C-alpha cells in the first residue's frame, strides 16, 4: 500500500471532526457521520490511431449525515472551510427538530484489512506509459483482421481516499485505487457492420496489465474477435427455452435476479419480493450466493464501506435457503443485526444505501461441456452488456452481446444481441446444473440505484437455467 | 418502519444560520473569464471554460414521514485547452486564485500528452453566438420553496396515493426535488455568456399487493421549470395509485407478432436512442446504422423529429451550446426522411459540414453532440384511438439496454396491457419486444395528440404496426 500520497484529507483531525459532529447533532438526532472524500483521476482516449484527449481532475468534499430513527438529513460541501462545513452540518441537522443527542464519544481509528495493496498508484506513473498501452491495444485490434475498420481504446484511473468519522466514535480511512481499460472495435464486411468490446477493471496499479488475459494486446484482439464474430450472427429466437450461462459475466443474473432484492432497505420497507423470506428456500438447492467485498483487487471490493464498517464476505443464499440480507446502518438497526459492510455511496454528495460489492455464485459439480451437451435447443450466453430489475415484482432483464444457439448439445450459430427476461425467484429455482468452473468477471461493471453509481464485481460458474424467455425476433 | 420514530413537526424545521449564496450567473461568468485569461497566459493557443453553480433540495416522504431531507450547493469548473492542436480537459472545484493558476499551467502541460489533430481546434470566431436569448428558464417563485413546503407537497401526494385503493398497501414514497442553477461559458474563440435556470419535480411510487406474494409498483410524476406549472400534488398521487392498481394480476403472454402501442413514458427511451443514431459523432465513428442514410427514408412519413434548444421554459433549453455557438432548432426527420445529423464542431469537421450548434458537455469532459429538447411531433389522432386494435400490446414500461446502434437491432423487457377488441384486456409483464429499428420506425402507423412535455425528450403515444413479443 502506498501511504505516501499526500492528500487534503491529511489535515482533518479529531478536533475538527468532533466540532462538526457536535453541530450535526445540535438539533437532536440518534447518530451523525462525516464522509470526507478526495478523488484524483485521469483518463485517456485513443481513437483513429492517436490520443484524442487527455483528462485530469480532482474532487474534494464532505458529506454530513444525521439520522433520527429511519430518517436521514443530508448535506454536503466541496469547500472545506470551517464556515461551509459547519453550514453542511447544521443543514443535515434539520431532520431532527427536538430531543436529545447521544453524548460525545472519543474518536478512535479502526484497524482495517487491505484487499487491494498495490505497489504504486497508477497516477504516479507518467502519462506516456498509459498512452503506449492504448497504442498497443489499437495496433493489436487492427492487426487481428483486415475487416476491423475502427478502434477506440480508453484508460481511466482513479485514486480515491475516504475518511469516515461517526458520532459513535469510529474513524476509518481508506485508499481505493481503480483502473479501467476498454477497447472497442467496429468490423465491416460488405454492408454488414458490427461492434465488439473488451475491457477490464479492478483495484490495481499498472501491474494489472501483466495479469493473464489483461494485456492491451489481448483486450484489442478480443474486441476484434467479438466484432468479426458478430458479422455473421443470425436473428435470435423468441420464446421460452433452456439457456446455458457461461462462467464469469453471467453473474449479472445474480446481481439483477437476487442481488438487489436482498438489499436490506427494500426488505425493511417490505417492498422487495424477498421480504420475510429469511430461512425460506428461494433458489434451487444447487445455489449458494455470496456477496464478497474481500476478494483481492476486485472492482467491488472495499476495505471499509462508506459508513465506516469493514468490508465483509456475506453469504446471502446457502444451498437455496435465504440466510441474509446486505445491510447498511439504518437497516441493520431495524433488523437487530450487524452492519454487513454494504453501506456504500457514489460520492460525498450522496447518502449511503445498502449496495452490493462482488456478488458471486459458488461452483457446482458439473463439467461445463456436459451442461451444454444436455441442451437440445437453447441459447449459450457468454458476454453481457448489462441488466435491470424491478425490485417489487422481481422481473429482470439482461442483455447478451455474445451468445450462440445450442442445437442437439452443440454450440452452433452466433446470435445477434438479445435480451433475456425472467423473474428473480422463479429463475433461481430453475437452476438445474452448475459448473465446476467458477470465474470472477473482471469487467467494468457499474451498478445504479436511486441515481447513485458504484463499482461492483460479479462471478459465477457455468449455469443451466431450465426455462427463461429469450427476447429474439424469430418466432418459428 | 420503526414505530419508535415520533412524527416530525414541519413547522419547527430549523434553518442553518448562514446560507450559501444563490447561484449567480454573472459570478460564474467572471470566474470563467478569469480562468480563460489564466489559461492563455499559461501558454494555451485556445481555451474553453465552463463554470456551473447550483443548489439542490430533495425531500422524500415515506408512509407519511420524512425519510430523507437533503440540501446542498455545489460549484465546479471544467477547462479545455488547445496547445499546438493538442487537447487536454481538466476540472476542479477549488477556486482559490493560486489553485486556478496552477490548474491552467498543468492543463497546458497535460496537452503535450495528446497528439495533434487540427479537427479538435476551437470553432472559428464567426461561428460564435452574438446574443444570449432569454428562454424564460428562471422562476423567482421557486426560490421561496423551502423544506417545509417540499414536505407538505410530498405528503399530500403520497397520502392521496395510499388512500385511493385498499390494495395499495405500501409505498416507495413521494419525492419532491428542486434545483437552482447558474452556468457560464467563456472561450478564446470569442464568446462569453451565462445562463440560469430553475427546476422542480414531484414523483410518487405506491406499491400494491398482488397474488402469490408479488408486489406491483407504478409511478407518476410532474416536473417543470416553474413551480406554478407543477400538477397538483394530490392529482399526481391519485394517478400514481391508479397506474399501480392497474398492474395487479399482470401475466405473461404467449410469443406473438402484434401491433405495439407505446405510452409517452415508454416511447421516450426509444426516441432518445433514435436521436443517438442520428448523432454526427456516431456517424463519423461508423457506430450507427444510419451512417449512409441522410436524405433517405428512415421512418414512416408520419414521423417528424426536431431538436429545439430554444423552447421557452423547456426542460432541456439552452441559449447557446457548449462551444459558444448560437442555439438553433434542428429538424432531424421530416416526413420520415432523415434531414440532418446533429453535430458539434468536431463531428461537423469530420463530416465536412457546419456544426448544428448541438454541443453539450459536462464539467469533466470535452464537448460532444447532445440533444436539448428532443421532440417527436404529436399527431392529430386522440391517443385512446391508437388502442382500437383487434389484438395488440400497449407498453407502459421498458427495461434493460438491448439496443445495438451499429446494426439497429433492438430488444427490451416490457410491461403493459394486452389489447383485445379495442380494450385493455389485462396487464402484462415479463415479456420482451423486439424489432430492427429500421422496421420499427418505418412501421409507425399512428401518432397520438398527447405530447408529453414533462422532460427534455418529448413524445406522444405512438403505434408500431408489428413487433415480435417474446413470452411463454
């Protein structure tokens, strides 16, 4: 871990924090916390064989939260002057209008694990090194096939530092690196044109590019391969059928089908279709689903959540039985459980919510080849672009960007982009085979909820769903 | 919901002693011009500065009680400099004089990492806007809407939703939000201007219990730049509840090909995606299926689409674009024929034409093509007439991201109502609809008279003659 990066948060001490917390609780309230955030980021865009723009930015701010019961008062400022910080504290205080506040507690730093120790932040490396990576990706994508007519590569990096101080005396400071690399390619053949994309992300420094499969060349070639492969894609079928979801990115299914529904706020408010289901079977007995914020260098990992609780590995579904929700402070208090390290926020401008970190399915026993062989007619889904869920009724969709028809147990024609739609609890009960090939996706996944975006990770083994609706155009 | 929380008295909401000053366009403009001067002094050949200052308030009421009260202000600056035809973009929220000077120097130095491309140079001086029209985007009355008033409106709306029908058993709450913003733009190409605007909205989302333990949510909202133009809070709540209970008993239907009617809410996303494939940026990047289609038929002859930044009180109105060019109304599609690609200066140069004044930008990024008020012109048919179908689907909600701009292949999750013999027979969910965009837009066979003007993407109800519906 590189602790030597000096940031404006260095000057925030216990005395300042105590003064602000006391102002925040000046109108009453049960609890208050301060969230100081410093972000330094850069991005590079390479297209048409040259660096088109380079960007650089720094943000700094403080979010103040006051809780009274389940109610939140929130305010923020990006000017860290005494006057503005106190104003934010007093503004957040308006949720409470009377009554006492807890007595001040001495502030103690809490010790944190480190799931993303890196040799050196990428921002400390010269920009020219990053430009060279983009050039290599561009070159590899173009060299992959003469039908590649356009390539765009981008790299973005961020060094985020957070300092959480709470009225119950906790002080937690964390440094969270993030690196993202993306290559997209367009292939042309006659009048056909298709696009492909490959990318990866995680809490890494420049050592990321030395990992297997993550070199700029590999991302460049993969983007080209996807674009070329899609040139001869056929219309996807429409209707209900068997679907095999490949290892890794299929975690999007977990994220949408059960992940959001197991965020504790929806269950506390009884708006999730998993409300009151603790201890009940909610998935096939093959399924063990875990939200794990402790995976080394994963995009969704956190040493500490944005409420000052250490990141954790939480089992949500064990052998098909619902065993836990993802908690933030308000919900944990409601359920009388411990915070699970899932209180996250987009930035100092946002109040924390229960959010996923890395959501994964434990591996099963089946050989992935056997899973495909077991399907008479269906779809094999390999790459995904995203998904969405309606929490209340559990309906979710996810979009396939690389998928194939399965005919008589064999993977055949590539399919045009298509959506799958299902109902969360329903689909997880229909998981009939589970591969022994667990894979963590290293994709650039970002999750949105209530207008807030946070980085997340996903991972699964190969899975077979007995029945799900494929939203293609071919009805016969 | 914790029963231990005593009800909050709205009359005693406390106010912080010293308030952050109101966003001021002239103050933003002074900062923008100052940053511009610093950048030129630091050796830039050209520079553009955007400054934004805004305050926001958000109040959420759930089950009658405040769940969130949020108030804050925020100010930031975005800078783009050109040096030897190389571009760099930076941003900051630190307005200390030495920090601004340092940013100017660092940004000029950063540009050395980019590679020269004269296409990215600033626009010519003669392209610059000469005046800044007043588009009536600022409502003085909105400034006095405080937290207590926001709580009152949200409470009325949620209460109206909860009492409409006994099957409404829960609520995701009612949210009242307002924002007050100022912005300024200064460029060494010869323009400096400022703008200000207000906005308020009220959103209600009740939840009803359905059979089999399922829950159904529906929603309704009102929004305007003028507080007086918001719909009555009670009416918003009642409509949200009506839409929610209408979804009870939703079921899946069998896979079929039928006419599909899109509600204005659902249609908005389709129109946004359509504008995306008519963007000059997508055209030169070869990432749109319409790249070679200018002057040809891309939609049914009923379809007329404009982008109008000059709409008075429009949610997406802007008096000048993000490169300092005058805003103008652009016709994208007329009589079904593709008339123009929206362009910023870069896309225009790439395509050998003039910018359409359609540049937008955020604080942290350079200019890019963006729509302002994107409008699919209403037809003359009463919207209800569009449902006079023997059988068909009426879509109220779309889910997911199933659009491939390069090929036009489109597929999304959907919910709505099954239509039989001209009536909404029952609610439908867990289905997808799909078509190629070229067939979808050419298949528009009726446009309603009910243009929905609440957001910056505006459409009436419209109907597509045939789409694939995937279900059971």
